[in-house]
């Protein structure tokens, strides 16, 4: 009897059957798989399962504790909503890669050792790549290549760290790593870099804002949830309380906000706000108190739902209008009011309005910064909330659904309307979950890894947040003209591998190749001179002697041209006759001389050497 | 549409006033432990929200215009 079925395996093995099924059966099957995984999770007992011996090590596929369970729940529930959203997609490949992606993320979450972690880490990177490539545009194919190159680099860092860790400790158990300064912690540093690349910590974040907006409409919804949040999970496991993460997280939160103000693409704005929101979680891991770790976990949980909802809304706009830039959008409210309101629930949630789920999780991280007496961090995180509401709650809806009067709806002639029912239903369920957790936070708090001693709905929290967001609106309204989209792109750290990369290739093709060629030339010239010499060694030697003679004589007799004339003649005739003819008698004489020499040695060697 | 807009703005003003008033009342009648200096200022969140939002817009736009924003075909 199978004591415990890996929920990731349900997705991974389940994905194999997708191409076989057709029509209604396929749709039912797609929705049943996440439900099956959720039931499996609900009946799962805590403990360590599925240990497989490998050489002298033990692989652990199922480490089930409260922390891995929370992440397991949210991933599986989100997978259900996202699959419903993507149900109308005809290409089986998209479903297969999405399911492999979800399954491998669950593999990461339940991995109890570093080898298993690494295995699923790589599957996650490669399966998600296809969600970008299936968009089938030039931009998506290029962005996909950059995406996978960054993740391969991250994977190599992780692997290097794991090997160093194994060498120094002899263990592959995945637990919190040692942290400090010095060469002794090199393995931890490598693993750390591997993790924070997936968590999109600047300056290693550009893969996210580069690739997610180029993914397919439904694929992007999947992408928002799994890679970054599984990175938060492994950071909570591996590096809780590592101080540098506090600053990284706070900088991330503000960084995403600033770029989101500048961006002109609806999904790129949302992508920068993934970075910003993950910043709260990273900061929470760095603070490392129970409350902060709870806050990071809770915020990851809530974030997955509202960010999926926001990407679903943006995806609907792209699907129905074929446009994604603010400079080409406006006035959609008339055509899709329902999408607008569902999007706004996501926007209120991410901004942390009371009664929405962002409020019950984000304030937990911010509050733990206050309790740990980190004033600047507190100001940065609270300030990022302002920017979140500004971009997601005000700029995006204003420019997409309303917009300038003088520029009436810029939409295609084809009737722009509400999206297919499955997309609306998916948004509805996700929106319901956002509001439900916002109104009934205990449902979430009970699942958290540590005991929760935090009440979100105190008068000062509610009033403080309301003031913050209401006055953000006032400032937005005064400066709204500054926020209109401009047809530009914003440089980010991907510049280094996009421009510097091009320059590097140029360097390899031009100066480096020239240098290599010049090095190559020396042995070639030497070889050529041997070839030249061996064509006619006698004549060649004469040429060489005469050349030297000419050089030696010139200083004493500058008018002499004797050598030059001979040299010219010799060079002209070279190689000329290949052999000097001699009389046959000379040859016979040489042979006789050789034999005589031999005879002499033969006769005398007894006397001379013995 | 015009009437609706007027109505919405009136509602906004009411909300703004209510939030500030409630903040002051809570500050006076339910004084809580302030972790930071500025939390002793009544209505700090309102000020921070307003000033912070203007700062974010102005600083981002300045960074964008002078440094970060380029033509769309920059990488092509």
C-alpha cells in the first residue's frame, strides 16, 4: 500500500495523459488533477516519507511539516484556479508544461535533501520556459533564451554550493545553512545566490520583468506564483534571520515600485510589483523572528492569489484587445466592466486595503520590522505600499479602463467584450479567496508554521492604512497627467547581458580573433620556411650564405652589387634543378668509402672497446 | 457622468476627513505604544501617503527621463 502519494507526482505523471484525452474529458481531467492533489495534501500526515537510498546518501522526497504544507496548499489551490483560467487553451503542450512546472515546484517544497531539491529546481526552470516560448513571437523566444540562461546560471550556483556543502559537512540534508563572513561559508554563499536569483532579488531580478510579460496569456498567470514563492520557501528553510536579506528585501520593495511607475506595458508593471511584493517576504525572512517568518509565509500565500488575479485581468485585456501598452489602451470599462471589478479586487488586495488579503499578511511583515526596531526598513516597506496602490490600484485601471477623454477607446473594430466564461470563473474564485482570507484571516493564520500572536484588525492598523492609501489617491489625482504612458522601455540590469553581451560577442569575433590569427601565423611561417628550404637545400643554403654575405659586406663597400646580383639570380631560379648531378663514379666511390669505414670499425672495435 | 463624478468626489472628501478624524480620536483616546518617533504624530500615515506618493512619482519620472527610459527599439 502506498502510504503517501507525492502531490507533485500527481501533476507530473498526470501531465503525461493530457495529450491523449480530447474535448470535455480533457477539461474535466485538467480540473480533477489539482483537486486530487489537494485531497491528497489534506489527508497527508506530517513526517518524513519516501526515502530513497542513492549511493551512500539518502534522498528524501517527502518532508512534510507545517511550513511545507502551507506552501503545498497554496500552490495546489492556485494551480486549480490557474488551470480553470487556461481551460480554453487548445495546445496540449501549454497544459503539460504548466503541470510539470506545478509538479516540480511541489517537488521543491517537499524535498528533504539537497539533491532532490536541485533536481526539481532544474525541472521547474525548464518546464516554465515553455510557458514563455508558447507565445511564439520573436520577443518571447528571445526573452525565453535570456530567462533560461539566467536560471541555468542560478542552477549551477546552487549545484556548486551543494557540492561544496557536501564536501565540508558530508551531509545532504536540507536544513538551515551556516552563515557568516569568510571563505568557510563559501558553500552557503553559492546556495544563497542560487536561491535569490529565483527570488528575483536585484540586481539578479531582470529575468522576471524581462520574460514574464512576454509569456502566453495563461502561462504568465502560472509563472507569477511558483518560481519566486518556492524561492521564498527555500529561503525560509535555509537562511532565516540572515541580516542582509532585510536590506535586500526593502530595496526590492522600493525598486519594483519605481520601475512600475515608468513602465508602459500592463504586464510589465505587474511584473515589477511581483519583485516589490516578494521584497516584503525577503525582508521578513531576513528579520527572522517567528512573526516575521509567519508574515513572509502568509504574504506568499496571499500574494499568489491576488497576483494571479491581477495577471488574469491583464491577460484578459491582452486576449480580447491584442494590446498591452498603455499608449494603445483606454476606455475599456464600457466593454468589460466585470473584468475591471475583478481586477480591482486584486488591486485592493495587493495594496493592502482592510478587508482584503494583502492587509492581513503585509502588515504582519511591516509590524515585525517595527517590533525589531528597524525604522528605515519600516519606512521603505510602508512607502512601497504607497507605490503599489499608485501603480496597480490607480495607474493601471485609470489608463486601461478609463483614460483620457480626448482619446476615445482605442480598441480594435472586432467587438471587445468580456472574456470566455472559464476565465471569468477563475477570476471570480480567486477574487473570492482574496476577500475571504481578508475577512477571515484566522483561516490563514491557523496554517502558519509558528503560533500567531498578531491581530490585523486593530483601530490603529485599519485607520493608518486607510489614511495612507486615501491620501495616496489625492496625490495621484493631482499628478495623474504625469503618469500617462510613454512609448519607451526602461533600462534594467538585463542591459548588462543584452548590451554587454553583444559587445562581448563583437570582442570575440574581432579583436580576439585577430589576435589568435597573429599568434597562429608564427608557427605557420616557420613551417613554411622549412618547406621552402627542403625544396632545394643546396640552393637554399647558398641563398642564405649570400644574404648574410650581402649584409656583412654592405657597410665596407656600399657600392658593391656583386652579392645582390647573384642573390637575385638564385632567387629567380629557385628551387631550380632539384638535385646536383654528379658522375656515377662519385657514387661508387662514396659507397666504397662507407664500406671501408665499416670494415675498419669492425676490425678494430675489439681492440678499442673491449 | 458629471453628476456621478461630483458625487464620488464628495464621498472622497468625506472619507479623507473621516480617516483623519478617526486617526486623531484613536490617538487621543487609545494611545498605543509608538515604536518610532513619528508614530506619535497624529495623522502621520496621511502625510506619509501624500508626500510619499508625490516623491515616488517625481523621483521615478526624473530617473526615467534622465537615465533609464529609452526608445522601444533600443535593443534591436
